[in-house]
C-alpha cells in the first residue's frame, strides 16, 4: 500500500440499503477527510477526523456517519442510502489537523450509484 | 453558498501558450489556498499552494497569484503542455478544519 486506498472502486446500491465505504492510509497522517464530488458543486466535505478517536462534521454531513478507531482507517457509512447520495466519494488525509499550511492527499475515489 | 468560485467551467489553450485559471472567494478569514489537478477516474493531486502572507508562489511552470483585496487568486501555467489537460480545483481554508473547494475548471491544452 502506498498512500490512500479506497474500496470499493464503484458500487450500485438499492435505496434503503446500508453501505460502508472504506478508506485506508499508510502515511501515518493524523487527519482524514471524506468528500463528495458532484457536477457543478465541486468537492464538499462530509466528515473529518483530526486524530484517531475524534470526528467532526463538515459541510454536508446529513445521512452519513464515520468512525476513527485507529490512525489508518476512516470508514464512511450510509445507514440508509437515498438517490441523492449518488456521487463520487473521495477520502483524503493530511499530516496535521487544521487547514493552514497543510496539503491534503486524496484517494482514487469510489463511484456510488443509489437507485 | 459557494465560498470559493471558479466561474469558468472550461478553458482551451494552445500548447506552449499561457493558461490562466481564475478563482474568487468570499471568506476574508481564509489564510491558505491550494490548487489541485484532477485527471478522470483519479483523485485530485496537490499542485501548488499559497499563504495569505504572500502574493505570489512559483513552482516550475506553475505560479499562483493572490490578490487579497480583490479576494481573487489565479494559477498560471507557462508553457502549457498537453499533459496539463485536466480539471483544476482551487480551495481556500482558515485555521479551522475545513477547506472549501471551487467547482473546478476543465483545461484542455491543444497540441
């Protein structure tokens, strides 16, 4: 593993089903993030974690939950998927928490379609 | 409400010429700005950054200019190459935990 990996690469999901998107980083970064990318809206932050054991809400957290049991993993869960959650989801990490002077590294993304 | 705006969805430039991508922001508390490049089916990759204490940062063919009074930044690519064809996102952030991204500009460099 080098950098950030995400799984699955893509998924088609029936509305109402539960889904967990996986994210793992091997850079020992403290902070991790989940974004969704939608046409015309750019990248929007869903949830973030400054360090293992802590999480916070971003710009569009409703319908999503996260956990950060250890440094490397940051799964994103949709408890009951709805069609508006159809999007491309990107996980990212940064060495430090907080945004100043702190670039984020992105995973390859998960394309999710909710029918 | 978009705090970071990229008003040009697309831009086409001849190879060897200058590409100028623009970005405007509304939050005067932003103190750090990033530009990311994204190829299809890949995650965004970091390109260049600038802090609010500077008005210019240069890295090879890429230069970012910041005009704080106008709340405007721009990315210059000189000379443009076909491999630069991608979607470019700008992002701004303050001392909190969140970066706000623009909607992206798709750059096509014509050989």
